[in-house]
């Protein structure tokens, strides 16, 4: 179960991060671009954790 939660949260963070990067680029806001990049990394890590939990059967 935890695997799906991590994957969904990861996907959401990845998408929000992409949006922040796009808005930051359009409005010339480097701080927003950086926040978006950070959020994307967090989302990708959550997706990897979800995949690992799925492979291990939610044992960690």
C-alpha cells in the first residue's frame, strides 16, 4: 500500500515542480526555478522509494 502512496506523491511533486520551473522561466524568477527543481528531485526520490517498496513487498 505504501508503495502506491509514495508513487502518487512523487508524481504530484514532480508535476508541481515542472510547473514551477515553467512559470519561473516565463517570468524570469530564478528562485522559483530552483524551488521547482528541488521539488522535482523530491518527487523522483518518492517514486523510486515507492518502486523499491513494491519490489521489497513494503517491508521497509
